[in-house]
């Protein structure tokens, strides 16, 4: 039977619960356990797919097409946990299930209530992640203890030990110790209140992890232990990591968190195998070179909006032992007249995905600049669509070329809706979503990077390269080097007479890992290093 770890957060949001959960997953896997990760989000949207990046940050897409919280990206980057639609539940989805059952008459005339019907549905979602091939399920609860909407979830996880046995469950609570400069000390009171609230609900945390900007000297653990009714050795410090998020698991391992978890769950600890991870962190700390990549997007001031893009670019850097610096450029501000000021000196330019017209012309100018100045260019999803528009307008002479997403009257709709999308009216979960095969053309940059003829990558878009323009675009010199198996959908385009100009309709950033950079990101950063070296020789 699977054991269960629950991770809750208190005091403030944005404590890095997702990273902590992912790090615990990694540490347990490295001791030989089979781990399954899960996130519960108390908001009412059925999934985050319809939320603005300003609200929610990136929407992370899984192989099965589930649109999920960005914490699942941490889970995939840190662990080998299988993730699917069952790995992310929201209040909306739980209620939707319950209401569907009620309409189908499944409750046999009963009054349907939060307790037990909603809580039972949540329990089923949690227990459903367990199974004979899973040693430990790690369930992270989004939000902060004290949120009204989180209550049914807390009540449900309180009940799980009754079902699977107390000895098979562990509650870890993550809080913040704010440091008050004037008092020259950190304060434990908010943590005490937060644990107090949890205990009122009936949850006694077994382990308390406190976040702090810097390592704290003093008897904080003793004090927290006493007031929160947690063993002193189970009060663990998690200070902000200095260099990168990939240091977090090592810090937790050094505090003995993984051993403590195993002891409390009564699991015989296997040897901890972290050599490759330690080597990775060493590599990150001592890069041989630096490169600077411009990311031209429109949610640029929101750090989480392109989370996986920044991570994947960094992974490409790890692959070559270089540090990747980012120049974040707001595409709305970029014009033909000022492009030089924003883009000169960059070693690579990436245009990520996005929706809606705002910022499009700036992206097109950035792509034109990369194309005409031989700067390595990587376009992703909307980044590919804008690369095709730029090429159609400025090389093929197709005046007014556009995507019908931005201009339904365009004389040259080089990007358009396919038949299957034209009838779709609902916005939720109705795009082309999830992993799909793509056939690469031999002797292409893409095939050279992947070193395989058929790849599987995740999609999240409605619009496609218009097949009616394939010939005209290829005649202009842009190669289509990746296609759907039926040959109809263009998935990859490249410019053969450019040092590195490649754009993809899918999202490779979702499949990059720190120890195994995605091949396209590794190749792109390789080209950026080349550009940097060429420039320094010139
Ligand atoms: N808005 C574009 C589409 O729906 C691109 C989507 C994206 O970049 N993820 O096709």
C-alpha cells in the first residue's frame, strides 16, 4: 500500500512549496523509492488553462494534454514521477465531478454536502494516485492555511490517516520566519499561529520546515518545537538558495530531512545517491562562460509566465557549462526603430508562446533583427507563428501576411484555424493539447539536434501553419523540417542559410530536465556560445 505525505503552507503564499515538494520527491527517489507527485489547487477554475499568465504564471502541459499548475513543472524537472490529469485537482474539478454524479442520480436521494461528498471526492483523488507501483504519494496543497477555499481540502487530508492508518501518513508544514531588522531577530509568532490553525482543523504537523532568507543562528527550532508541538529535530530550516533552485534538495538532504521522513513513515532507508546532482550544482556554481539570451515576450515582468522557458534555457547552459543570462524584453515596446537598442549584443533571441494581438509586431521585429543579423533564433509556438509571418511579409513579399488570430481579413493568412477548430466555442481544454508525434526531415538542424527521426512533443495552441502557403514559404527559402505523421501540419521550420534559426509549433521547454537538457535548447545555447566566440574574435 502507498504511504502519503501531505505538504501544506502557512503564513504567506509564494514560499516555494512546489520546489520543496519536488525536492522531497527527488530525495526519496534517490533513496530508491517510487514516488508519485500531486497538487491540489483550491481555486474554482476547473484547470488553469483559461487563466491569464498575470494571474497564474505559466500553464504547464502534460503528455496527456492536461493543462496544469506550474508546480507540476518542478515535479517533472526534479523527479521521475508519472504525471497525468490525476496529478492536479482544483475545487472546480472536484465540484464538477460531484455535480455530474448528482445529476446522474449517483447519490440516491441524499442531500449532497461539502462533508462528506466533496471531501470524499478529494480523498478519492488523493488515494487514486497510490497503487502497487507507488511507495509514496506526495500531495501538495496549494494556497495558505487559513484560506476559506482550502478548508474542504484540509478536512479531506485530515481524514486520510483514518482510512490508510496514521503510521502511513506524514504531514509537513512549510512556513516563513520573517526577519525583523530593527529587532535583529526572526519571528516565530506567524508560524505558531499557522500551526495553531492547522491543529484546530485536526492536523498536527509531523515536520515543520521554515523558510528564511538567510541561515538563522539561535534557538528558533527549540521555540517552534515547543509552541507548535513538533519534535525539535523535526524543525528544519530551508534558507533561500544562493545560486539556483537546484541547490534546494541538497540543503534539505544536509538537514537530514529525507532520513527523518523515512523514519517517521517506517521505511527502511536505502543509500542516498546524489552524486550526479551534486556534480550538477558544482557545475552551476562554476560556469566556464556566460551567454546572454533575449526573451521577447509580453508578460515579461511576470517571472513565472515563462517559467519552463527560463529553466530549459538554463539547462541548455548546464549542458555546455555556461551560465545563461536573460535580457527580458517587453515586445510591446519593441519597434523597427528601437530594435537595435534592445537587441544588439545578444547571443541568442527566443520568442515564446502567447495569445492575442498585443505585442505581436514587436515580436516580428525581433525576429527580423535575429534573421538579418545572424543571431541564433529560437521560436516556440506563437514564436514559430510570428517567424512564419515575418518571413512571409519580409522575404516572400506577401504583404499583410498574418495569423487569423490577429487579422481575420488578412490577404495572406499564413497562420489559420484548422477545420477541426472552427466549430469550437468553449475556451476550456479545447485547444490542440498534449504530446503528439512529429516526423523530422533528414539533414535538418532539428534532426541533427534530436538524433532521431520521430519525436513526441507537447502542444497547446489553436492556430496552425496554413497548408495553402507551404509551397510559397518554402520557395522563399524557409524549410519545413518537422511534420505531423499525415504530413499536413508543419511543426518545425528552419532557415538553412542562417547560423541557427529554428522554430517549433510545440513546447519543448516542458520536457527539459536539469540533468538532461532538451536537445533543441542544448543546441540553441551551443549556437549562442558560437555567436559569442565569433563576436569576441571579431
Ligand atoms: N495563440 C497561438 C495559438 O493559439 C499560439 C499559442 C501558444 O503560443 N501557446 O495557436
